C-alpha cells in the first residue's frame, strides 16, 4: 500500500520548467518574504536560511544558491555520529590499482529484503579527491523498500540518478520529484531527500524493486553544455528540465538523518523532519529530466559524429573543453549517413568512459552481454569499439535510413582514469570474458 500511495502522489505532481532559472515557490500563500531575503521576522513564523552550492564570490552566471523558509532551521539538530558506510566508497580510490583492461558487469544481484535506496548504493569506482572537490564516482543502486523516517544528504557532491528499473519518488527540501526509467533526477550538493519506491503500474513491471545508476559529481555543478556552432537550440533544452514546487513535512517524531561527509556516513536522530521547507527561491535546485526529450543532432551526409554531440550535462574543469565529467545519452534517433559505418567507430580516448544501458540494446554491442542494468568501463586509451557481430552487420548493411527507436544508453565520461573499488574488481557479476567480443575481428587487408 505504501508504494500505491507514492504512485498516486507521483501522478499528481506539477513542476516548474527551466534549468538554472531563478525560481520561487511557496506551499502556503504569504510564506515568501517580499523585497528582501532575511527580514527581521520571516513570514508565518518561519526561519530564513541560505543554502550555498557555490562560493559567494563566484561569477553570477555560475553562482548557485537558494533561500529556504522552513519550520525549523537546519542548525537545530543533535550531534552526528559516524556509522558504517556499507558498500559506499569515495575518492581517493586506493583499494586497487588503476586497470587498463576493458571491463563489463552484469546487473547487480537482487537486494536483501528491506533494502532502501541508501542501503542499496554500491560503488563501482571513480577518481579525484572528494576533500579537494575534484573528480567523480560511479555508483549503482538496487532497492526494494522505501526510506521510512530516513533522510539522506550528501555534502560531497551532487547526485545524478539514472533509474533503469522501477520509478522513484524523491521527497526533497524543495518539494517532490518523480523519476521513472528513461528519466534522470539531479540532486544538488547538500540538498536532503528521501526516496520512496512506486508500486508497479503494470504486470510487466517488477513488483517492489528499483535499480539504476548514480553519478556522484564532486566538482563544479552540472550545467548545460555550450552549443557553439550548433547555435541557440538543440541537445538538452533548458525548458525540459522540471524543478519541484514547494511541499513540506510538518512531522514531529524521530527522523534519522544520514549525512555523507568526506567519504564517510554520519547519522543524527532528529525529533522532526528536516524536509520542512514551506517556501523557497533561488537556483540551487533539484531537477528531473526526460531523456526522450533530448534533441539529437547528427550527420545528414556522412560519417559518425563524435559522442560529445550527445552531451546532456557537463561539469566543467579549469581547462576549457575538458570536463570533470560529462553525462551523455544515446537516445532514439535516425541514422542516415551515406557510405558510412554507422555504429560508433573504433576508438582510443584520453577520456574515460563508463557506459550503462536503460532499455533496449546499444548499436555497437549487439553480440550480447551488454544488458539493461549492466555497465562497461573503458579507461583512458583502452581500445574499444563495435563487437564482431556489430561490425559484420554494419559493414554489409544496406544503407537505408534507419530509426533507432527502442534503445536508450548513456555514458559518464571523465577526464581522469577511474580506479575500481575492491568490491567491483572482485564482483561475481564482473564478466570475465569481455575481451572475447573482439577476438573474431579477422584480417581483411587485401580482400577488397
């Protein structure tokens, strides 16, 4: 019944449109002060509080902050105590040596009964140093229970959540978001939230289970990439990102708050819910985005464009054009290139690529083994490309216009090599024979 209630609330949600906008919202009329951020007495007996996602003095175009008007200030809590981090790991990653081999994993096994989103987070690896706010981590999650009287906040970075199975209802300090498979949710650094699982809406869905991927970005907040010669429109359009409207919990009972701080988990037992923001305004916000609204750009003449053309969000570094992490989607699209090998080309890349699959198949990996919920890692300069079966088909196909319609894959691409956690390097679901997919690529030189 709990999942049924979550589904009903998710179906009735409304949103504010636009990425990076200065939004404002109030759940109770008159809760937002006018003309100032911190009046002597905030309306309705609320407390005014600023949440800063960037330094005060960063340029206006990059500055992220929001003002929250809440029932109790965030400062009203007891001391945090450290708890076991379970299967969550954080940079710097030192459990294994960086591995130049191409690696691929099957989906995570089913979780133990009663596993919620936080307990179900499983770290694959990453790079950088969380204390220096550089780098990223790749996590997967599997859960079969909603978070009940538990709230999570991450001081280490923002979380890009990519559901693959099962819809999620996110209760955030700013309001409610629903992220279904094919959508992503972006929760900024420091924003607290709770995750509920939705009951399945059809017999085809797996009852009570959720699974997916998470990119934890330690660096600069994600933003929309510059479009350059593309012009003013295309790729991910700002208006398709949806922010929540204000919704709050007025709960006076024990609520456990879990805080991820410099790679370790800490908890405190509050006597109230911290999701008690009655009104807010600003631009440090959570979002949900439907990947099917991505406006794909591609060739209408010849050759396969570089995968950067599929970038949804980017976390820039100090070097222009070199991202700490990019989020890339391979969404439904037409392939029409003439005299062109249409799948992604063979490649060695200075960037590191982690790829996951949400639904369908991927046009460079038709030989099997790359399935929804699984993932592959090609560290920097690791040679990769279409498997034997994909190469054979694409090399001999009649080049009619082709619609890739049911497939949805994505990539986390990062400037540094990724180091695995020990649990990922030794996982039972690590595919030991991944190199074999390229072993049948025979010599063709001199044959025509």
